C-alpha cells in the first residue's frame, strides 16, 4: 500500500494585487454585508466537499500557523505523541 503524503503549509506566501485591493474595505463582524459574505463563503466551502446540512464551515481568525494547529488537532489520533524541536513528526490520519 502506498502511503499518501500530505503537505500543510500556511501559504500562499505572496498576496495578489486583487487580494490587497479587496482588503482596503473595512468590514465589521456585525455588519450585514460582512455576515452575508461570510455565510456565502461558508456554504460554498461545504459544497466543495460535497457536504450536506449536517456539515458546517467555521472560519478561524489567526495566522497560517494557527490554522495548521487547528487542522492537526482535528486530524491527528489522540494518542499520537509529537516529537518537537527542529523537526516535528506527526502521523496524519484523515477522517472520513
């Protein structure tokens, strides 16, 4: 059996001009437009994974490392011990 290797990086490492321009608008978390956009993004992401009404998407605010840590917490077996230091080795288990 071939072991599938997954690479989780906090990229992209560059930001496009289009993204930079879109960041010029201030959006508040209680703004109706912001909430509509967020709801649309959440629904579209669930659709991408072919999820149904039993699935939801919860956006996380933080750095790329924060997102990676959140992913690892959800995909690593509870009893797996991580070797920390210069190199971090974890067994990634995909949940189906």
